[in-house]
């Protein structure tokens, strides 16, 4: 299994071997990420949950991989340790959404108390 850091290096190598970094300013990277999220969203558009469950898993995997590609490149270019950032964010979320207050509830943490 690859670590997030190894995946970051893989997408960086892929990009750099093609000399594409020259085109990868943050605005255009963000637009590309948004477009990939839109392509993922299209898989769900106008479909019921049961219809979505019958779609080929490969379609979801490909679109999620495209999204991950851009997330990994952002992390690389912004010098973010994604594993650490994710761990820190989950700790923060655990504080915002304590199990005893959040379990089975959809409300935002600001509505607790």
C-alpha cells in the first residue's frame, strides 16, 4: 500500500516528466479540481440511490482518482503533509462533534448545547 507521500511523489513525477508544471498555477489547478468533482457529480445526477449502486464501480474509481490527483498536486506544491493535516483535522472534528452530542444528528456543531 502506498502512503499519501508516495502518491504525491508519483503525481509530481508524472507531471514533471511531461513538463506540465509550467501550466499549473493554483487558479487553474483549482479549476481542474472543480471540473473533476463535477465529472464525479455527473455520475449521480438524476439517479436514485439504487441506480447509482448499479453503476460500474470503475467509473467512480476513475473520477475519484482524478480528484485525488489534483489534491495530491496541491499538497505537493503547497508543501502540505496530507497525512499529518488529515490527522490534525480529524482530531479537530472529534472535538467539534463529540460522540455523545453528535451521534445520529445532522446538525452543525454550533447547534449543540
